[in-house]
C-alpha cells in the first residue's frame, strides 16, 4: 500500500545482457553475442530520439542516456514538476574508468600522441548526469556516488533525505555501470506526494521492490 | 527541530602551503603556489602548474606513516589535510556516528598512468590496481584516522568536494550523524594535464581570474577537509566553533558537457537556492569566494550570475585560484576552508593576478588583503563539468 | 581541392562520430557549425586534433578555428596553403 506522501517509483528501466526492460516488461533485446556498442546502437534506433550527439558519448553516458530516454520519451513524468526541482542521483562502481582507458590510449604513445578532447570531456562520471540534464531539463540537485556494489539501502536512504529537503520533488535515480564488456543498469523515476497526474505504473520505493527490479530475469 | 551544523576543524595542503597556517601566510603575503612543473613526469614543461611542494616521500612523513608501496599521492594528500582537520577539531573519530565523505576526480590515476604497462606483466606494481579506484583514498583516510562509521566517495568533477560538504551537512541535519569529516583530494596527473590541454583552456602565463585578458585555468593539486558537527555534539563536548554552515544547494546548468551557459543559469540557481536554505537575505552576504577559474567561459558566466542575483549591491568578490591553482575535486573544500579562515580571522582574501576590468561586467574583484574586513557571512561557489554547480554559505 | 574536400568529409564523419550522416550530406560551402551537423565547441577541438594528426598542421589558438572551420572549402583551402610539402 502506497500512502500519499511516500516516494513512489513511476518508471523503471533495466538494461543488462543485451536486453532492455521498461517498467518490468521486455522492451528490446538483441543476440547475446552482439557487442555492447552494436546493442546500444540498435536500442538507440528503436527508441529513435534523433539525437546525433548520442554517437559522441562514451559507453557509460550512452547507457544512462538511453535509459533516461526510454523512461521519459512517452511518459515525461519529470515534465510535471518545475525544472529546478528535478534531481538526478546516480551511482556506480567504476566511475568513468571505461572512457578513462580510451583517453589514456590517446596520450600514452609518444609516436602517436593526440590527446582527444572529445574523449576527455567524458572522463568524469557526472558528465552522464549532465547529458541527461541537458536532454530533459533536469536542473535540480544532481550527484554521482561511487560504491563497490549497487547498495539499495544507500540509494533509498539518500533519496529519502533528498526529498526531505524539499529542494527536489522528482528525480531520476539508480545504478549505471559500464566497465569494458560488462554493463548493468537500473534507472528509476521517483516522485513524492502522488497528487500530480496518476500513473499506471506505481510501486513503493523500498529496498525489496528495488531488489525485485534488479534481480536477473 | 533540525540540527544546526558547525565547523569545528579545518585542514589543508595546497601549492600555497602544507597546512592551514602556511596557507594563511601565503594568502597574507600574496604568495602564489603556481610555478614550473617539478614532480610530475610530463613533456608539458611549458605549462605552469600549482604543485604541492613536496615529493611523495616527504608526503609520507607529513602523513605520519612510514614509506611503503600502495599509497597514491591523492590518498597521501587527503590523509594529511584530513588529519590536520581532525586534530584541529580535537574530536574522537571512532564510533558509528562519525562519518567520512571524501571527494576525488582523479583517484589513483596518478599511479595507474605510470604503471599501466606493468599491470599487464603482473609484477609488484599490481598493488596500484587496487588504488586506481576513486574510493581508495577515502578508505585510506578512514583507516589512518580510525573512522569506522559511514563512508562515501563523491565524484562530480570540480564541484565534488563542495558536494561532500553538502552531504555531510545534510546527514547531520537529519540526525543521521553527529560528526562528519568532509572534503576532497586530488593529485596532479598527466591524464588531467593532457586532457585540459586538449581543451585548450590552460593559461600559459598562469591563471588570471576575472581579468579581461584571462586565458584559461592553472591546474593545481591538494586537499581540504572540514570537521562538521551537530549543535548537540558541539555542546556535549564543549567544542570550539569556527563557523556555522547555514546554506547549501546544487543545481544543474543543463547546457553543455564542459562549458557553462553564457548567462550563468546553473550558478545563479545554486547561489539562490543556497540562500533559501535558511531564508538568508542576499544583503547578508559579506564576501563571495568565487569559483573564478580564469577561463574565458567560467568567469563571464559566474560574473553574470552574481550580477543577476545581487543586482547593484554586489558583495566583495575574489577567486583564490591564483594561490592554489584549480585543485579540481578538492577545490570546493579547499576554498570552503579559505572561507572559514576569512571569517575566523576577519580578513579579506584578494584576487591575485587581476589587472584589467572585464568589459562585460560591472564589478571588479578585490585586489588588496584587508584585516578587520567585516566578514561574517560568506558564500563559496564550485562549478563542475557536467553542469554540476554548487554553492555553500558559511557564517561566523 | 575537390578531392581533398571529399577526403575531409570522410575524415570528419569518422573523427566526430557522425554516424547518421553520409559524405554527400555535407556540402562544401555550407557552414560546418550551426544547425546543420549539430557540431559544438568540443567538435571544433577535435577538428584541431584532426588537422595535426592527418596533415601535420598545428593550431595554437582555438579562436583561429572559427575561420578555418567555417566550411569544408575553407578548411581544405587552409590545409593546402599550410601543409608542409
């Protein structure tokens, strides 16, 4: 039972193992053997945002961006709230290590030394938050935590605290991790109050529900 | 009643000094830490940087531990400044209700870039694979100081350590912690030097914040930490209070990966919302410790945001980047410590290397060091790539 | 000159990850920046890297990029007049 003032999940997007699930339902998948970039491009085509900047993003930002795109394209819940009170809370384990390595490759060889600005700008995990903020006008508080594993306890505690400050009335929150061939994400739309437009998809924001959404299919 | 939050200890290490007193001396005497590269192994000798003036061996001494493998410069800098802050507060770090929130953007990159190829050959440098992670410096600091409670690492570019102060303040306000050691640490690395150089935003003459002819930032390194405590805890142990944390906010500029919006939307929102935390009037601000990196883009954007928020009653403004360089993930907390110093000593810290008025702005930064400066309430800004903008208000 | 322009088209698409754009979509005299290709300041910096990497031409001041990268033609002209033989 969700009471009026509890935080509720009004959207969830899970992406892992070449499959994307939207609100718990299979949305798209491609053959297991396909590499991450191929899967990402196919998913991008399927979502169809027409946002060519996507191709310039590093794998981590692509994963976060496409998750946000899936959540907000047909159901722009964040649009119900003022831009300044739409927050972002992301966490992962590897920060931006994946693109860090790509950038490192452009500077480590004296004979082939061409530091890439286009790679360097993504060598911070919060650039992912920034790209999502730009796309969906999420101008409220935004942060990225680095944790060894996806701690649902930390996420629920922190988001509770964030909503308590009343600076944020809705937020995108979750786990977005990419490290070389491994990737794994669960992104959520969270709202508090529930007095806005009703949403068919509505789950209580608890550790148990998160575990259920995150568990391997 | 939410808890009030007080600063009871501060610690610093920057190019301008290895502890708070040395940094204060540099501020007073106008001594800049910017100079030629000495310790970083790079081909870019022509680019000035603000290095901490001690090699890694000396940093072990300062951190009070014997030299051994497995410690990065990032972790050592953090241990030194965090140790000073804890000692300054005179508080017991043990117990579950003391937390550590530490920020870094570079993490262990400074070692990884030297040992990258060794890693593949599986030799003794593999100890540094574990230190690459951003959380490594946080754990090293916690272990050194005996902090067993809540620990977390924040990485939101150049606003990282201001965000760790915000999280600490919020956890105390909500009653989840009694005491939080908060701040950030970042060491200079080839990775960042090459990266910022590829963005063509490094001033070949050293940074000149808010100057008409500014041409980029100067990279620095260092660490800054503060001990925050609840009012209840301060009363209980009769702690000496340096300042109160009265406002904070974070906002996203939502404009570009690295550039700030020309009108400074994110900076404006961060400062405005920080004032709203405790309904502070804009008139009450005596001094703004600006982000002021010296890039063409930041100083104009931040300057416009200041003008928009404060109108024709602009508080005194200065950037302290010409002393320390831009210490990236540590900048927010280094400058929060400077802000505490300006309140406690009642001094105005000038904006070094400024000469000519920016034609787009109606105000100029302060250029003279002043005592008895009437500084009680300070707002300090830190803005990061990704549009991550934060502001913090401190009160004497 | 026309051959160089054609070569540049492919190089730019590759360097700037313009995956949905075909060489024939880029006209030699259209502005490179602005609405058409959706390029931004980071792309301008990547083009500076491209000039150095492929043509050995170094640009020290990013402000110079504005004129050089106005269109494919201005870029090609700059390359032909500055390339070390």
